């Protein structure tokens, strides 16, 4: 691993700290390294409206006594192209120029139409040496939600369900209007962490009517996702949990077969990622349309239904990215090629 790759890897580690809190902004980390290979400052973007990673790295270095003479001999690393426009915060490219940096190393370009090469152009016009494309694949992977949203004009789509070892997600009949837990508490906590990391969570009306779920990340500290309910028959009343004030809720007048229209609505509402959590018909509609990016299949081993609602079935060109055991449960994470 080269020195550039080592420090870019550190940028990625720092950026990961912002997962779930930076929407609609991307995940960005930054490291400032001296000419003697010493880290002078580090930072990451923590929340939309707050300072960007490069600013936090500079502030960290300045608190340690660095000034413009030190920055002139240092290298600033950042996993995403510095912004060139003023939004909720000033342009990072302008700040980098003012602080006197002479060299900047970038992981990948920003696909946002307000940046898209303009940040690099500003730096180079100011006489700063710019190197781009360091660990580019890893940098693109980290911001796959942000990149999908801006390049494909749709959210990054994650399918998620829990099924019994005999292939069902629900029994034929239920006595109560609440979920029946197939997996253990550790798997459920992981599922709630996933909710805290993503921008939205979507279910069909039948799931709400049968289970009355909250769709929050109450078992994990984080920001609740926007709840999206498909309700083409206007059957979800205000007394259901998804309509309470715990999190924002978006009701769409669409059925699960209207996949393109659903994604267009989510895009219009600025939702960069969405978990499709139920039920089978809704999840299967996205599978059949080949409009999904990841899938989380939780399999419980201690509950059997013998008959009931069958679990979704993946099809097409996909692969298992990861397989893990959570106590006795099994989790398989798939990627759609």
C-alpha cells in the first residue's frame, strides 16, 4: 500500500462515522499530512449544515498549532472532491486555497451537478497540485447511496426480510395485530441499526394493516428513517403507529407494482436510500423489476410456520457479499450485479 493509499484509507474510516447522519450530503473524511509524514489534523463531515470534512481537519490541525506555513508543506487528503459552491456552508475548495495548501489528494470526483469537476478545476487554477483517483473504487463504494441518487435519479435500494428455515415470512393466521418475531433480539437490533443508517423505509399497506409496525430504529441509537407507506386504497388511518410523530411519514397513492413511479416519488422527495421491508409482494415487485442494489435475508432457526406467506425469491445476476451467524440466526447479504 502506498502512502497515498494509506491516508486515503484513513479518510474512508473517518467518513464512515457519518453514516446515517449526513443526508443529503455524502460521507467524507479528510486527513492533513506533513512533509515529514506526520498527521497534523483529521476530520469528517458529521451532519448536513455543519462544517465539511476538510474544514474539520483544518480546525483540528489549527488547534494543534498549525498555520499556513505548515499547510503549504502539507498534503490534504479527502475521499471526495471538495465542493466548489456555497450552500449551507462555504465552498471547501475556496477554504483550501485560502489556507495555502499546495497539494491535494482526492479519492473520487463528486457526481453532483454543482461540483462534478469544478472543485478540482478551482484548486488547479489556484496553482495547487491535485491527484485524483486514489482508492477510487473504495471511495465510490462508500458513497454508493449518494452516487446512485445523483447518477441514476433514484434512491439506493435495500431489500430486507426475515424468514423461517422453512421459507415463510408470516403464518397463515394471526391472533394479534403485531409482528411475529422470527429472528432473535440480536438480529432485530442489527435490523434497527440498518434503519438508522438509511434514509427511508418502505412497506405496503397490508404490512401496516396486519402488523401495525412502528418502523423506527428504537433498538438502536440513531435518526429514524422516513417511513414510506404504499396506500393506493387510502386504508391507513391516523391511529396506526406509522402515522404518529416519532418519524416523518410519506404516504404514496401507489400499489407495489408501480415500482418506477414509487422510485420517482422517493427521488423527488430527496430520499437517497430506502429499505424495502415488506411484505413479500412489495419486495418481490422490486426483485422482478430488477430494481434493487442490496438484499438482507435474515433466517431464523427456532420458529417454523409449516404454511403461510412465502418469503421473496431473488432472481437475476446477483451474488452473496457476506454471510454471518447471529447466535443461531443466519444473515445473508446479497449484491445485485
